[in-house]
C-alpha cells in the first residue's frame, strides 16, 4: 500500500515478530464525546501495552496513512473539528488532499493487514441495517472482512441493526465467527443478541491456534460480549421509543441508524456511553493476549 507510514515503535515490533494490536480511530473522533475520547484512547493504548503488545492506532494525518499515532496525532484526532470519517473508498481521496481522517473498521482492517498486523480490536462491527431490502444500506465492514486476512475482536454488531441478516452475510462472505467464552452472538449493548453461534473458544491460545491454521484470505471475527451489558428490557424500551421517534420525525433509510444511536446516547442516562467505553477496553485487552499467543506460536514454529 502506497503512502503507508509506520511509527518507529510499530515498525520495530513487526520486524522483530513482536505482538502488535491495531486500533481504529473513528471511535475517538466520532464515537465518544470530548474530553472522554482522548482519555479513553490513551487508556486503551496503555491496556494493550500492559498485556504484552504494542498498540497501533490508525488514522490519516495530514495526508499520511499512519499506523501508530504519536500522542500529538492522537490529540489532533480527538480534538480537531475537521476530522473526516474514512472508509476504504475515502482514504485515497483524503490522503491526496493532505487531510485528516479517522479510519472505520473497514479501512482500519485493510490498512492494518497491509502493514502486517494480525490483530485488530474494535468496539462493534457495522452490519446489515434495518430495512436494507429497501435502502440497500449495508456496512462496508462486511465486504472488507471478506477479503482481509486479519483477526478482529469485537462485541458483535450493534443490537439496533438487523443481526440475523448480518450473520447470514458474514457466512456468505466466508468470515469465520467464534464466540469468546459465549454461545450466543453478542449485540454490542446486549450480551446476547438471541442468535446462537456454531463455534466457541475459551482462551487466547485457542484463538491463536485457529489463526495459525487459517487457509483463507478472509477475516476471523472473535465475538467478545460486553463486560457489563445493558438490561434487555431497558434496551428494548429505548429501541421502541427510538423507532417511534424516527417514524414521527420522518427519518428514513440511511438516517435511521445514526438517529437511533444518538437517541440511545441521549436517553440512556449515560449507560450506552459506559458500555461503549467498557467494550473497547475489554476487546483491546483480549486482542493483546491473543496477539501474544500468536507471536509465540510463530516463534516456536
């Protein structure tokens, strides 16, 4: 990949075969409020280090596709008002113009894999949106994972999406999914989306062995439930209210999901923000542990 800039620390770790965990930056610029976003970003990087790996937060900084942000760059992504949200299709355009952008799950996965990083931690994936049969609204995350050989640790997909349709698409796209110490696919805010998984794993070592046995160029998705999920009754009540409000306000198509997410943030008395923060920390820790196990397997072989 042209225009790929690795920090010295990340470059040294990859050259030495040491564990590295990629981290997306959209959650910093668009997912969490200021100043919480910068504090959480720094804490997540610290948690990765404490668990034996090197963090590689990814973003576009002044046109440079950067793998491993400096603290200055991290602050810029958290505090600037001109940070774009860059999926795969946007990266070349923004980079050619010398812009700043946070990378989504799709673009982070592709950039990380191009850099040689095997593990990526995020909060939740995008998926098939409600009403997609009419709007054709489906996240680029799904197709990106179908052609990117990387292991992604996430807490499933947001429960406000069409979860069964998303799981069907993941199967069609040959993206392997395993539940980490769980039998049911997590729904981001929810521990259990109601959909049973075929495969489960119990330890980071087990995930690393699966990675070592991979035969495809698609991703492995490790579904790790939220440590302290939302009460299902509260979630359903908020979702029903959000959908009714969207209908009353004439919100249609692609505007529905961001409207519902904002409704959750504004009406859950801080619960959705707490869960969002806990999820990325938990997933970063697990990804670091898996990356450590995977690095050991590669050294032993």
